[in-house]
């Protein structure tokens, strides 16, 4: 029977980041996916590192998200140095814009509480917005420029983390579905998979929206929130930084590409992209940048955001089963939170192993 110190179930951005961060600890680690690494939600994401843009109310994950965003410049550099993969990290800010007074009031409230955490904003009226971004709709009444947010190329991030992990001796096992976790006296002993049993004393469940079967011991429920996305191309410049309005966004990527998203369809496990979804996204996009009507339609896709019923990710060890961990439910912010999640789980496993050694 194969044997590892740690097995990570799920090779999305979360599992790959955990594998990369754990790999520094000189352990025998396997990263297992039922398909190919990085082909689910993590490949569908727009890659926004949107602490300022995404957090509409104060919660414990706000500071964790700030910490994660800070890790990206170094992470991008390390991945490039180790693997040659450029994750497309850019810290050029994100705009949150408003079409009416209610949206503007909401933006101001968010700006006020986030400023207390040190986040930096430029308040902009219509004239100032249009001075910076000439293609924006003139009927916008204003907005804020969130200076500290940024973005990456999400598929490259997962690819880079997984490759860096494999260079650090993590074994990557694809097309292997983990069916159950085996325990003896409340201690993890092995996993049961479609390729047979694998012995291990530590399992991290990072299997995204597909996790309920493996999460029974945690009493956490995860469900998918499907998001559809469109990619356009334009050979004239449209915007220099992502634009956010009421959860819809346009993210400029290198080479004249624009990612437009995204719908929010709860409990939809299909990967279909509907005509209605495309219409909804384009309507929002054209309202923000009318000139985008001239852009070329390049691609569309969808992904399933893993969402916990209590609205927060779970990144921790099981309270009473030794060796069982979960990093799950990162919902709209798994790309942003991937760096800190990898760090947190690696730290917890390190501590647990040190405690085992010291009795
Ligand atoms: P996944 O990427 O879904 O990976 C889970 C993996 O586990 C899969 O590869 C799957 O095959 C594997 N797996 C499942 N079950 C098993 C099993 N039993 N055995 C073995 N393997 C298994 N986040 C941001 O921070 N910024 C954004 O701009 C952003 N935009 C998004 C846009 C869209 C349209 C979507 C859908 C998501 C977006 N997100 C964004 C959210 C982000 O993509 C997710 O939170 C993140 O990718 C979740 O990563 P994950 O590794 O948990 O899940």
C-alpha cells in the first residue's frame, strides 16, 4: 500500500497552495485529484485579489484576506523563479462604481469601515472617473478607486503552485477519486480511493464544491454557486484596472483580453453557459463600458464556487479527529485566500506533528 505523511484531496488553487506551503516541511505529501489539477472553479475565476472590492461588511475573514493579498508579490516572484510560470500579478487597484445614490451610499459605507483597517481609497466623481478611464459610461455618478487591490491569472496561479509543489517532491496523482477517509480510534489512518487504499496520518480535504460526502465528520455543508464568464478581445484600450458594480465586473487582462463576470446560480451543478447568463453579463458590461459592444467575443465558461451554508470558509483541523483537516468554502474569494490558506494549514500540520514528537 502507498504511504504518505499528508494527503491533500483536491488539486484546485486551495489544495495546490496547501501542497506548496507544506512541501517546505520535508514530508512525504500527495496531492490527489479526481480529474486534472486546476480544472474546476480555480480555472474559471477572474483572478481578482479583491479585499476592498469584495468585502461589503466587516467579518473575521477581512483581516485574513488582507494578510493573503500581502503574500502575493513574493508568491508571484517565487513561482516565477522556481517554475518560469508568470501568474500575471498586478497591483493596479480596482474601481467600485455607482449608477445611483443608493449604490454610492453603499460604497461610502464600505469605504468608511475599511479605511479603519488601513485600506486606501480615492473618492471619484463622474468627471474624475472619466479622466482616469475614458471609456466608462458617462451616466455613472462616481465611485472609489480601491488602491490596494490587484489581480492575477487564476489558471496560471494554480498551475504554478502545483508545479512548484511537485518540484519540492509533492507527488501529484490525477484521475483518482477519494471515496472515504479511514480512521481508527479518532485518528486518520488511510484514505479509500478509486485506485485503492493509501496509508496516511494526515488528510486535508480541499475538494471545493464537491466535498459534502467527505465532510460528514465536520458537519459542514458546501454547495455550488455557479458563475458564468465571458472573455472578449479588443485592440483598443478600454480600462486600465478592473471595474466593479454590484457584484458584476470587467477585468482587463494582458494582450487586449477582458474577463466579464459573473452570474450567481445557487445549487446548479451543471457547467452549461446559458444564453440568459450571457445576456445578463453583457448587459452589465455594456452599461459600464458602452464601447465594449465593438469588442470580439472570444470565449465563455463557467465554474462552481464552493460556498458553506454558514457563509464563511472553514480552514482548520477537526476538533476531535486527529489528522483530519478541511480547507473549504472559499466561495467568491478562493484565489485571493489561497495564499493564506496554504500558510495556515501548513502551520497547523507543523504544530500537530511537533506536538506528536514531543508527546
Ligand atoms: P476547485 O478549484 O473546485 O478545486 C477542487 C478540486 O477538488 C477539483 O479539481 C476537483 O476535481 C477535486 N475533487 C473534488 N472531489 C474530489 C474527490 N472526492 N477526490 C479527489 N479530488 C476531488 N476567487 C477570487 O479570489 N477572485 C476572483 O476573481 C474569483 N472569480 C471567480 C469567478 C468565477 C466564475 C468562479 C466560479 C469563481 C471565482 N472565484 C474567484 C472563486 C474561486 O475560483 C474559488 O473560491 C476557488 O477556485 C476554490 O478553489 P478550490 O480549490 O476550493 O476548488
